[in-house]
């Protein structure tokens, strides 16, 4: 039964009950005289009836009780009718409200279904995109790992080959050329000759090719200058190279000296107005008086030293620094696979990367204090795994357990592969008599 039919029946029932109540109200008083329509005679008869009402009630008590009963019944029926009408009104209003709620429910259900469908489509598209990017990142990681393995294998083979060749009296070069009918052939040098190559002018061209533009290097080193503000005594730049940092120190009014194994680069530094000497770094440092230097700076050099020389270098630097003097060492971060694959293995004179925790330990063991490690040279965004960038930039994607697991894996992958490429250790010589 629909709403319209229910309303029609309700209205019909109310009409019937209303008519019945009108009749009951009109006939409830059985003793009430019925008026006559005749103007004169009817008036006299009505007067006589009204005058006889008390006698009728007196001599006919049963009629009087009937009249009272009828009055009670009619009154209750009228009240009941009002209650029924109120209930009917409330029912009709409830039915109307229910109808509106049903319509709104249908509308909202359609909207919710549509939105759920859209969200499901978005989640499917996002998951497919993330899966594709994760596969790309995993493939790139495998490729990098393979390249690192190949490079390390080639380095090991090269080192063994060089060690197997007897020392030559030829000038110290990374290679020597011999003429044949087929042209120039490359004959490998010994490992000791490879180390001597760092002193040769050929290494300068190698640095120009792989380390980078001098202006770029100088800009990257600029942040280190402030570490030597206010120090007393000269700052020694061990392995000063082309003199980028010496230029920066001179601009800041800080007295400095450069120590370089490569005679060509030392000569260039002197030509640019700097005090520079050609010497073995550790030998020069050992010859200096204790408590004589205001600072010791070494950038991208310690990885060229044997591990047995790391502690010796730090101990010498600590002994030669004045109270308040600064030791600053910049080197490749071994925690970055990107740096190892791109910057470290390309230089055959690199011996072993130095972990920042080990270098910090050696600094503290040598009596230095305020030891701090700062990471720099982040991997370019275009070289990082694309999946992680998607997670970082897309906040609208709800993280299901699967997506959260993928994100966690991408974060770990990014941390392993794309950690900062370099780090800088800074340590201070404490005042005399104070503990480190």
C-alpha cells in the first residue's frame, strides 16, 4: 500500500468518524426538547416542554441517568477523536519525513557508490604506478650493485696485475707507452708507481676531468672557511691541490700554508700568491712544532692513505694544533652506494674509504673534543629512486599495509643507495689541562 492510498483511507475514516460524532452530539441529550418550526404555536409548545423538564427528570430518573451516560460517552468520544486526529497528523508527518529520508538515502548511496568506485580506480592506478616505479628502482639498484661489483673486481685485478710487474726505472707515470707496428701500447706500471702518479702532472689532468670544475669545488668548500674563524696560528691545507681552499682562506684574511705531493699543483698555488710546499703530508706534519698550528684541513685526501696511517695522521694533527685549534677532514661517505659507484672507484689511487664513526673514534682517542660529523653533497633528485618521490609528494593516497610496506622498502633503498656523498669531521684541541 503506497502513501497516497494510505492518506486517502485515513481521510475517509476521519470523515466517517466526524459524521458519527456530530450525530452522537446532537442526540446525546434524550430529554432535550426538539424545537418546532411554527412561529407561534411552536414557541408555546417549546415553553411548555422546558417548563415540564424538571418534572420529567423527577418522575423518570432512568432517563436522567441515560442522559448522563450519553454525555460521558460523547465527551470521551470527542476527546478520543482529537487524540486520533493528533496521532494521524504525527503519522502523516512521520511518513513524509520517512519519505524524504528514503530519497536522501538513495541519493547519498548513489554518491557514496560513485565515490567508492572513483577511489578504487585511483588506488588501483596509484598501486600500479608505484609497482612500476618500484620495479624500476629495484632494477636500477641491481644495475648499480652489478656495476659496483664489476668495478671492485676490475680494481682487484688491476692491483694484482700492477703488483706482479717489477719496478721500472722509467719516469713515474700511471702507464708508459711503447711503440709497435700497431701503434702505442699501454704497459701497466707497478702499484708503487701508481702511488707516485699522484705526484705527476698527469694526475692534475685526471682531477680536472673527474673531480670537477675549480669554481664548483671552491663553492662547495666555502662552508668550511667559517670553521677556522678566530683560530690562532696558521692553517695547514694538507693536499691543497689546485688551491681552491687556499683562495677562500686568503679572502677571509686567514693565514694558511698548502702542502701538496704534486709539484705541478704546488707550483700553481705559489703562482697564485700562496705559500705552498711539495712534501709528503705526514712527513711535513711530523716536522712541525707541537702546539704551533691554528688549524689542519684535509679534503678528499685521507682515503688515499693506508689504514695504518689514519691514526698516525689524527694523532699528529692533535699534537701540532694549538689549544682551540681546529681539525677539519672532508672525505667520501662510504654509507652512500651512489658515491662509491660514481666518485670512489673511478680513482685508482684510492685505498679505502673511512667510516665517519671510525674517524670520530680516532679523533676522541687522540685527545680532541667537540667532535662533530656533518654530511653534505646530497644525491641529485633525478638520480634518486622515483618511487620514494611519489610517496613523499602524494599525500592523497591512503596507506594500506601493502603500500606502507612498499614505502618502507623504498625508504631503506633510498637510505642505502642515496645517502649524502660526503661528510666532514670537525674536532677541537682542548685548552691545556682540560680533559677532552
